C-alpha cells in the first residue's frame, strides 16, 4: 500500500475513487435507484461531488445512503483509515488512528466502528456443503477475574456476568470464517447456530467438549479427543480454527487491550473480514480495502447505535 497515493490526501481524488467503486457504470440515485441519469452540479455555491437526478430531481453525492453520510471528517481520511484497518493483521487502535489522522479520539473511535460495520458481511449463505470440511470451536475473551477491580467482577448483564465473553466460530478449510458473540455455549445454543449457519452436507470437526456430543445427529461429525492428548487423527483436527483464535486474541491483547462486551461483535466482524480476504486467497491490501469501502453502501450508524448493547 502506497501511503503517498493522492486518494489518502486529496478529498477530490478520494471521492473519485469511491465513485469508481460504488458507481462503476455511472451515478446511481440513492433516492429512486435510477442509474446514470444525473447531472453533476458545477455551481460556485455547490459543494464538490453533488449530482442531481433527472428522474426524481433530488440532489445526492456518493456518500448518501452510506456509513460516510453527513460525516464532517474529510473523505480522504475515511479512505486512509479504511486502508489502515484493512491492512493491519491484528487491527489498529482508535488511539493510533487519532494520532495518525489528526482527529479527536472520539471521532477515531466512532470512525473505526463504522468501518467495522462496513466489513460486516450482508450475505447469510450457509457455510460448507458437500465435500467440504468445517471446524467449529469456542473460545473465551477477556482478562482474568482476579485481575479485575472488585467493582467490575461478576456484574450482571443480559442474563450473564461480566466475566470472560464467549465466542463461537466456524471455519471452512481453505475458506471463510464466521464467528459470533454468544451468551451461552451450551449444546442447544451451539446446535441452533450450526443448523442455521452450516450446510447439512458438511463434514464437521470439533473437539470432545460435551456440548458437541449430539452433533452427529445433524452432521457428518468427527471428534478429536483432546482430553487424551489427541490433536490430529488423519484429516481430523481443529488446528485451523485454533490458529484463527490465536490471531484474534493477539489482536485483542496486543492492539486493543480491552474490548467492551457490547462492541465485541464488531471486532469479530473485523477479524473475520481480514481472514476472509487474506493474502493466501490472492487478495492484496489495496483490493481488501476497496472491498471494505464497497461495504459502506446501505448501512447507517449513529453514535447512539454504535454504543448500544447487542449479541451478534
């Protein structure tokens, strides 16, 4: 990634880049959906990049109907921040963004959450399928209870506690990962996620945890018995998902240090996105960032919504 690229420093170049990604065949009116039937307004009193639809007669720009709409932050800074988050394997903190972009910490924090929302996939196609392997596992995110201040220990929220947060993930061999923040890792809860997120013809590999014992009723299920020191048996293992969890935890511990439970789902979307567009799939940093920029369409996030609680 060339940080001297004009799209990172010139708002006009950044806007043209975003237009080329969102409107490859011409301006699309966000009000009526008409393609390439708009006039670019060039008046002295008109801000750059405004078009007027010839059908509905309403003005619009490339940021209308996106996560960048009504933002006071220059568009070039949005494009640069998206590239930085997309190309940093273990993420980039809001404090680092605030220092590099020359904006307030609060703005950098909100900006990072908007970009993570852009990285969130909109498709819900089941994972796996005939002839494919999916590994499933759970992990726990958060510091040790003994290291917490007494006032922060075991506080009730959404029927649970402020202890370690539970993350359940599915990963295709040589393919995608999909992780969720879940309130429980009981058998019925994980079964519901599996039957919703995974094709029934998929071969499922898990460890020998009790919550997976009945998964063979739904899938072609093989277990690696970690309790007796078995970690690989032929093609059966959970090393792929454990490798993903290792990167996730290194990012949390080394970059973010602390993640509030109410925002964990967005950080998971960030790490999922980078894995699903990784270099091993022949996707470079610039292409990955462009994919994230395309994800801003049709999504809006207010500060209040960004600060709201919800499990993924």
